[in-house]
C-alpha cells in the first residue's frame, strides 16, 4: 500500500483508558501490518500507560505519542512513507513521535471514520473537523501550512476531504 497522510482536528473526550479510533480499516483480516487504525489508544502494554496516546498502528506494529489528556481542539498529522517505512505523528504541527516501521503496511485503506472494528469499545468520543487524506507523506512544512487553512479540495495529492461544515 502506498504512502499516505491523514490530517484532522480533534477534540478528544474518550476516557483515557478506552480506545477511540479516529480512522480505521474496515473488513480487514487480522494479520499483522494489514489493519490500519489511527486514533487515541487505551492504557496498552506499556506503550501508553496513561492512555490517550495518538497511535499509528498497522496491527501489532504501532507508533505511539505520549499521553494527551487535554480536551482542547488539537491538530494531528499522521504520515507514512511506503518507500522508507517512516511514520511520523505531528501534534499542532510539531513532531511528537516517529519511527521506521519494522514492516510495510499491507492493508487496502478501506476506511471508516470514528470507530475501530477490532476494538471494543473502539468508538471515538469527541469531535473531528477538517479530516483529509493525502496520497503522499506530507512534510512538516506542508502540514503546518495546511493546518491553518481550509482546503479547496483541489490540492495536489489530496484524495479525500471532509470539512464537516454542512449546516453551518
């Protein structure tokens, strides 16, 4: 599967030791590296002892930020480079976690928003705004630039955009 970036604003109200997936794979087999789930993770195996860590996980292959227990609106950028296997988590435009994945993500990006089908409970409790999916691993500079502007929908590499502005 190819490189990608997810960006979104989130206001997380998920209890700290519950899982709240923002974006997850749907109908995927439960094989390591085949199930994408990005969102707030529960108190998990020492990787996130206080809970509410932003995670980029391909199933048994996760990258975790530190715990984020605030309920303020926060911008998150999550990038994956399929050539180098680098994963980076940005919080408000700053790098808070990065690694080189031990194996490539092999899922198909058949996604759902606000839930994780492999977790119980896995529903995101909070608000999401300006969710975008890109076909490339955006740079820190691009993430910082896009986080302060409403997208037009015609940006190069943008493959999905949900601004949640209906009814406003």
